[in-house]
């Protein structure tokens, strides 16, 4: 059993950027906040070679190319652009990868 901190970040379509829990809590009094427009991305419990936390939707540079993190079949996996297949890797694999963006802020990286 792997213990990991449960945390999220959110893509906010309204302002076009990532937000975190602290931002959400400070804005919760605002009636204009539409939580349906926030896309949650959960922390995977993994870090890349630079110590950057890896979240769902992060784009990774790997030894075999570019992929992005997805939650699939009760686990986190890396998906290659243009493919239906996902690869379930050991956590040590991600220590050799680098987060280079995410699917919302940098969609051009996976097209």
C-alpha cells in the first residue's frame, strides 16, 4: 500500500489558468464562481526527475517520447498522444521523466 497525500489542483476555464485549493477557498464567497467549470486534477503521488509533483493531465518527456498522465482502470498511467494504449509504469520510471506542461495550458505539446 502506497501512502500519498491526497491533493488536487484545478484548471479554471474562466480565467484560463490553474488554481489550487487556497485560491478556491478565498473565492468561495464569490457567487460568480461556477464550480462546474473547474476541472480537478489529482496528485498521483509521483515526482519527476526534478522533484516536480506529477498530476493527472501533466505532460511528461520520457526516454521514448512525450506522454501525459491519465487515471485508467483504477491506476495512474502514461498515455501516448494519438494512441488508445496506456502504459502502467513502476514509480521509479517517473524519476527519469520530466514534467514539461499540462494538457490544458500546453495542448500543442501532445498534438
